């Protein structure tokens, strides 16, 4: 991390299927579209669906558009609860930016998890970026435990 501290974050390695259904016009600038239970989803929303199936509630943190989403087709935006917004704002302030926020935020009771989606392909590994390390460190400084983070390194 930026401070030089080293931490070990749990990692999940799911295998997703590529969407082969009707062509989707809006692919968010070329994002891979996955098949999740017969519906098209971006990887971030597929990760959210897995958490939802396990009883969690959450959203994709669409940092580029500055929105929180539970769907993309049709595109929507949701508002975090007051407690969720307060936590996110504290982390953004500690990080000095909204950039680097992990992709998916989920809550179940008082527990929360932030998951970062990374695609794993043959010969290429999508790495955690410096902004994401800075955001992680800020979140830990704000009191979140290491158990609140998960790297989801998915493949097809």
C-alpha cells in the first residue's frame, strides 16, 4: 500500500460465461458482457448477483459515471443509505478522492464487504491499481477490518 504496509486480501476466482444472447448496443465502452443466469451483466454486477444470492444487499460503484447501480440494462442509479453514504464519504475524504473505490459494496446487517473485480486471462493479470491501494488503505484507516475486502479474480 502507499504507506509501505502489506496486507493479505482474500481472493475468489469464479468462472463466468460470456454473453452469447442478443447483441447489446451499450457495452459501456467495450466492457465484456457476461451471462449470469441467462441475463447479460458486466462482471461487477455479476459479482453483486452472487452476493445477493447469499442474502447481501449492495450496489456497483460506477465511479466513472459517479453513480451507484444495481442494474445496467436498463441503467439505473440508487442512493446508498445514510450509513453507507457516511462510510463512503469518510473513505473518500481519507483517500483524498473518489477514484480507486472498489467496484462492489455489499451489506448484510452491520457487516460490509467491498469487492474489486479483476479479469484473469491467459498471459495477462488485471492488477490492483495505485488508486485502489490508496482507497483500501483509507478504508482500513476508517476502521474497516481486512475481512471487509475481497478481490474477485474472474475468468471465462
